[in-house]
C-alpha cells in the first residue's frame, strides 16, 4: 500500500522544514547520485526499500548524471536528450518516447520512492553540464535553454508532492554565465511547477550554497558540502556560519564525508568509517542543521566492485565494495538513531548553544551543544568527560542520561540540581566511543538494545 506524501515547506521560524500540515520534518538523506542513470527498476526498488527500512526519508539523485550521463545510456540503453542538428545534446529535446525511455524510467523511480515514503531531492543536472571545470563533462546549458529545460522538468513533476529541487551539482558559480544559467533554470522550474516544491543548491566541496545564492528568493534553504578533503570532520563550523546568516534560512550538510571513501581522496590515508560519518551528522545537527545527508562511496556511484578511480576503468582501491554491500555498512544503519533522538525530544525548536559546555576541548575532541524546550544535549565525539554549566539549562532539576549513537540505547545517570558546574564522565572513551549527554526535564526513555531485540 502506498504512503500519502505531503509537500514540504520552511517552518515559520525559518530554521527547520515541516510538512504541509505544519508537523516537523527531519531530513535524513542519502546520496544516490547515479540512481536514475545506472540502476534498472528491480535494483532501484531494492535500493529504495533498503533505505526506507533504515529510516531514510530523502534520496538525492541527478537527472543528467555526471559520469557519461549524456553519452552512456541508462540500464535500458536510453539517453536523456536528443541531439540538435550540430550533434550537440539539447536540453530542450528530452527523450520521452515510449515505455522505458530515459524519462519514463525516472518517473518510475520517483513514483516508487513516493510509495515508500521517500522524498526525491532531484538535481536537474550535474554542474559539469554548465561548468565543466576539471571533469570530462560537456557544457550544454545556456541561459535560454536552462530556462526551457527547467520549465519542462517543473511541469513534468508538478503534481509530485515528494520532490525537492537541487540546483548546482558539485560546482561553484565562477562566471556571470554560471549565475545566469542557474537562476534561469530556477525560474523555469518555478514556472513549470507553480512554485510547489522547495529549492536549494548543491555546491562544490568545502563550500555552501550561501557563498553564491543565499540572497536569491528561489533558495529556500542552504545546503553545504563539507566534503571529503579533511582528515577529521569539522563541519560544525560551516553549519554554524550559515545558521547565523541573514535572512534566516534552514541549513543542512548535503554531502559530508562518505563512509568508505579514502580520506582526502587518497587510499594511502585510509578510509572514513562509521565513527566519522556519525561525528559529521551529530556535529551538523547540534550546530543548528535542519537535518543531515549520509553517503556511502560505492552507493552514490552505484559501483560494482574494486576500482582505482571514478572512471571505473581499472581495478584498484579507490572504491572497495559493491554498492549492495555498501547499503549495509554500520554508519548507514546508525543514522536513524539521530533522527529518533531528535524526534523523541521534539527538538525542532532547539538552538545550538555552546554555553552549556563549561570547558571544551579542541580538534577531534570538540563538543557541540544543543538546547531545546524539553532537553539540552552535548555531543562528545570520543567519549572522555564533559563539564556542564547546570545553571545555564534553566531548570530546578535536571534528569541526565547517556545516549549511545551506535545503537540508540540510553544509560540513566540520575537527577541533579540545575545549578553550578557538574562533570559527567562518558561510559567509555576512545575512537568510536562517541556519546550524547541528554539533559532533560523528564526522565529519558529506558529502552535498551536487549529490550527491543535489536542486534548490532
């Protein structure tokens, strides 16, 4: 049985996303950039069903994909665009002829996602189609055809409530032409769909949509790509910077470090693991993000084995597993616990607050604090201990528990006066031993892993 999907909107506070009826929406996304381009219908259903079961509610995918997206057919051998008289692929000439055409296949995947309760954050194109930069991409967009393509695409998905538009595509806007193309495409999308869908911009690595288009009226919320270039995730700085921008707009990290991608893109550095992706997620949310996007290196590319580069021409250790195996990596399964924690304490009205932390650490041990109506929380990436300014919380008595991001369980600590400074020692310490100190008005849930029958 299908799921009834609502359109999304920005909250009245300008900080979070909500459903059309006003209920809070926590964005828990996954990057599947090559979903439309590489997977057949059976595999697409397998992918979507797995992510739905794991608690993801958004999938980010690209209509005109990066790697041979114009010249290599989809799983059924169909290309997205026809060529003009000069042999150049024309965005105003989409191939929608018959069943299993490229766009019929996109329709099928979009509809399948909706039936499973998943929103599609669709990039109309990867950025190499207007800013080739360092890639093999062919620049096919102009100001005029970007508008026409956007209008056509907007009309096609006008009545799909579970869609978010994502402009850009891993590229900065470096010239006047780049700005004109993106703005024209945004205008075309809005004319085509009547402004029914939220819109954002996916930037290049280590940057944010706010660097380019924060003031544009079509930008409903900011998306940043903290990316894969740092050895230790520290995306809290970028999220906090966008949180403070005026006018106020929601922000989320749409591409943090992927699980199992080489650190700083070099296999000799090793690979980001579940501890890294958890840290990026909790850092982002506790710094004011309205949600978070997870990613796995093999899944975004729908990779089928060991390869030395994104070209996937030779064997190597840049990609290290099949995408179906990547679906079940530890970090992917642990993302749902963050969403459940946020929902458990109704944290949509929360604000980042470092004053909860009496003394902080630097670098990889940096703590982030989040203050809400029903609870305040402090994330400790490597365990250790945290000194809390109890009087800053604002309650006469404070119930305290440790939340385990690895399995979603709680460990009760006790109830203490809301005054002075108190040190809390984490249940364990060291890499991979991250904890959340939950300081709440009411006692925390007593759920344990054994009680739920969950095995990790």
